[in-house]
C-alpha cells in the first residue's frame, strides 16, 4: 500500500499539470465557441474551482483520490492564488501557492506545504500550468467535432452545452508546448520518457458549457479514464525494478472545472509570512 500511495501521489501531481497545462491556441470556431474563447482570453481576472476524482486498483486493493483546487487569477499586474487539497487513504494534504510579478520581468512564487513556507523566482513557463483562462481556451481549440446539445442550467446559469473530444495528438501537442513536462520531474522520469508516454494517449471526451447571456465558459468536464489507465501502465514500465510485481489499473479519472467572477475575481493578499 505504501508503494501504491507513493505512485498515486506522483500521478496526482502529474495529472494536475496535464489538466491545467494548455496555453495559447487559435480561434475555436463557431459563434459561441469563438466568442467564449475570446472572452476568456480577454478577461482581466477570474475565479475557478477544479475537482479531480481518481481511483486506482492494485493487488486487490483500491485507492480513491479526490483533489480539489480553488484558484484566483488577476492578469495585469499578474497575481495568482491556488489552494489545493488532496484526500487519499483517509489522509488529507493541503498546499497553498501564491505568485506575483517581481518587477524585474519575472515572478515570485510562494508555497506552503502545510508546515513551512518556501519561495523562489519563477518564469512564465512555471506559471503556465495554472493559467486557467488560457488552459480552457486551448481546450476549446483542441477539442474536435464539437456538437451543440441544447441548453442546460449550470450553477444557476443557462448555458449552451457542447460535447466533443480532445484527440491524443492534440493533448500531446498542448502539454509539450506548455512546458508542463518540466513539472513532472518529481516522478523521476526524463522529458523524453514523458513525451514517449504522451505519444500513446487516446482521445479524451469533453463536455463544455458556455453561458448564454455573456458567452463565457462556465464549466468543462473531461473523462480521462482510458487515457490515464494507459499512462499508468507506461509509468510502471518506466519505473523498472521499483514496480516489480506491481500491476495497476485506473477505473476512474474525471476532471470538472467551473469558472466564475470574470473581471471581478475575489481579491486576496499574499501572507506576510510567505514573503518573509
């Protein structure tokens, strides 16, 4: 179980990077889709919440992990706050991350792992994985064959519903271009190994809701079960002797993200102890 927990924690970190890694992208096409993408890119600030549910099975045992992230982003000047909670095997871990421009063309990041504060200079590529607006914009651009499925009420908002898929090749492209592979080094894998794993990804079903009134994306759901099951097998293979005799599967891997308070995000102050 300890080995299973360790791999689960590493994969959870990797999945967070994969789910938020996309950046950039061209016009999504279609009136609501194109408008939603433009509005998302132009937003000066926003709040977002993400929930990731993952279940892993190994040796007859099952481990369920739920990761929740609350995020606030301001564009100019750039400020960011992320509160992430991961629950697994009856244990909970909370990580707080803040970032801001440092006045020298770069950024400062501050992180609390539940016991201590850490700070370090960061580049734009280090923050790209947390850029929700650009991430969702790129997912809109990457998803192919979007079909409108009428309207539904999401979080009290009447919204257009779209369904489509992100192809394995598109996901590989946006993850590679975003620099998210750099954040996966904690898994002990080289960039070449991760790129090889990503090359075998399948399609990811996506459901997207766009507000009828202001044409902002308000929610997207991604079912990454089959993709992560394949990635799990690739990870185990790359671990060599460390994974000897261990077999794993991923019966569930889903991500839901909701966005709100466009251009009027919840204000915050970076704690003084973080800067000190």
